[in-house]
C-alpha cells in the first residue's frame, strides 16, 4: 500500500503544479496587459514592468494554492472514479479515509509552505513591488513611509503621521509644520487624532503654534476639534502605509506590541496577525472537500461538473473569509474569531461531506 500512496502523491503533485502554473501564467499575462498604459506612461521599461508583475507572483502563489489543491484533489479522485479504480480499491475493503491520507499530507505540506513563504519571500517581494508602484508608476515621491510613520511634503508643508488605520481611516499623532520665508517655521499644528469625514479632515485635541511677526515668540491656541484643509486623501495614505503582507509574523507581532504600548488601536493588525496562521490551514480543508467531491457518483460521469462545484466551494470560502475579516476590522468580531471563523465553519462541513461519501 505504500506504493499506492506514492502513486497518489505523484498524481497530486502533478495536477497541482499543472493547475497552479496555468493560473499563475494567466495572472501574469492579464496583469501585465491590463497595466500597459500605466507602464508606458511611467519610467519603467517593458522588461522592468514584467519584473514588477513577477514580484507579485509569490504572493499570488500563496493566495491561489487553496483553490489549486482543491481542483487537483477533485481531478485525481474524479479520474480514479471514472476509471473504476475507486470501485476496485473499495471492493477490496480499503476505506476512503485511507485513500485521503496522501491528500491530507499534501495539504499539510502546502500549509507549511504557504506560512514559510509568508515569512521569507513574500514580505520582500511585495515591499519591492509596492515601492515600484508608488514611486515609479504612480510617482508619489512626496510620500514616504517607514514602518508606521508617514511623511508627506505638500507645497510649504511637512506632515508627519505617527499612525494610520486604513480600515477606519483614522490618523493619530499628527504634526503639520508650515514653513515661511527663509525656511523659518511659520506654524505648527499637533493633533492627537484625525478622521476623514465628507471630504474633509477633522482633527481632535489640537495644539496650534503660530509665529508672531517680527518676534521670536509663538501664539499657542488649543482646540477640541477643527477642520484643517489638506490636499491628502485616505487612499493616498493607504497606498504608502506599510501593508501587513510586507511584514513577517514576528515583525507584525512586534509592531502590534509597539502600537498598543503607545496607546493606539491595533485591531486591524491583530486581525492580520491571526490571519497569517489561519489562512494556510485552508489547504487541509480543501483537500478533504475536493476528495469527497471527486469520489461522488456524479463525478464519475461529469468531472467538469465536479470541478465547477469545486470552484463554487472555493468562491464561497473566499466570500466568508473576507466577510469575517471585515467584521474583525470593524471590531464586531474578536481578531482570533474573525480570522478562524471560515475554517471553523468549512472544516466540519468538509469532514461530514467525506463521511457521507464513505
């Protein structure tokens, strides 16, 4: 039986690589052509543009792995079903649970690979891709981000933002320095918090210092709330702020501790931290669901139909996973629950689906 398991492992690896390669090639082709106008209007050469797209391939590999292993499982067991191999094996007294062991092993290996790539290659490649996107393609050279801090140069203003929450569109620890003649500091505004409301930035707990003409003194004004006109939108900050996928698990955990120690809300980062562990485990759920689908009676006569069902299952998972993360970002669900809810829902369903198949 060890030889049989080796045979199944080879089939899984073969079909997984074929499906994953086809999807990744389509992604590169579509992403490259859809951005051609932007590439031509930027300082990137066509070869450099292709390199920019290729930098996103490791991230897409991880994102597409659950769907690919699901389709590979359906294909392998569907072909065995159509060729009556499953009938012969089960007639000899072998359980379905024994057959899915290689599939579970592949799912576990891919889960570990996804986590490993998320800790090593993906943060580097995504950081480089985002640098090219914002500094070369979009030419946002007046914005600079380091970890959490964001620096923006706008005309005679220098804006520093200590923390930005891209989900709630809230900035914290804001300093706006305005330079006058001879690069002297004309005014400085310090705000504890700010929110983008109806196209305007509304800041809270403001300390405003204004230079007194022909003197070295500054007038200090305190305000609880004030609207300050800035040529800056939340999407600009979202573009330049460092993304969770640009950080490893341990970097993100360290950042969360620092954000909490400074008194800011780290809910968004906490959700992403838990998602870094929860998301790779979907591979195990997908191989169970794919195996059960491929072994079903309808898959024997209609493998494309079984694959279509697999696509629907993958789509439903993505919808629920994204919805739960959104609830976590909005503090409706705890970060741990929001990241693991989709797995907790689909794992029992996949297991029951397999049991019913047996």
